[in-house]
């Protein structure tokens, strides 16, 4: 068994009390919400984020970007420090396969925005893996907005039915954390902050796969 610890939507809040595990998964929006300038995010991802990653006890770290992480979509950008950064990529860690995708619908002008057509194309390329890491949620699961309506991806929900992973973790919608079951797949919105961008204690979840 491999113990996977999952969290999303750090927004610059770097917890020191994460549960122990074999693999830490971070499902996007790592940069501080206080400053979206590219140069600031680049410095933060060089000077602050890697130091935090180095302090963690988890042997392996896998992470993706989110719609607030503008610098990560700049051509040629690459992370420094520990961990495996995935951008529509697959990797194998600690005996499990992972795939990470940052794209979200309905947020034109933000990082990693995709139209419904683009989401359908990208979702169709998601392979069969043990753990799917998506910044945005699938439609109908962890995507309920406080103002009403849902913000998830229909294409992602469809793909989960076609190539069901053991676990799909995401965030993005801060106000709808929790766990769900879709066929063979455990779904989890593990947003670290709430709708006011205040830290939600105990947001990280642990899974034995």
C-alpha cells in the first residue's frame, strides 16, 4: 500500500502540519493570492516554495498549477526544487501512476483557462492511471458554488467514467470540499482555504492505495 496525502489551493499558505505519507499531491493554486504579477510569482516559486518542499517529510511530491499560477503557463518556465511538476503529463511514483492537468472552464482571462471544446480535447487524452490530479473538479462533484450553480467540467466527468482511476483529487472551488464516489473512483475536493481564502484546518486528506 502507498499512502497518498492530497491538498489543493494553498494560495501561499504553506502548512507545517500535513499528515505523513509516501506521496504528497498538491492540486494547484500554490502561489500567494495577494500578488499575481509574473515576476513576483517567479521569485516566490524560486525562493519560498522550494524551501517549504525541502522541509516536508514526504519521500515523493507531485504537483500541478492552477488558475492563479500565471507564471506556470509562461513558455519555457520550469520549476526548481523537489517534486515532480505535471502539465498534462503522466509519471510513476512509489508504485503508483499519476496524471496531472491544470485546466479549468468558465474563467477566461485566468491562467489555464480552456473552452468546453478544449476541455473535451484535453480530457480525451487523459490515460488510465491510479491517481488523477486536476485543479478543477468534474461536473457534479465538489463544484457547487456558494452563489448557486456548478463550475465543474462535464468532459472530465465523462473521462472518469471511461478510464476510472482509484483516486481523483482536485480543488479550485473552495466552498465545496469533501469526498464522493463515482463508480470505482474516490473523488476529493481538498481545498486548503475556504471561500474567504482563510485556511481550513485539516483540509489535507490521506488515502491508502
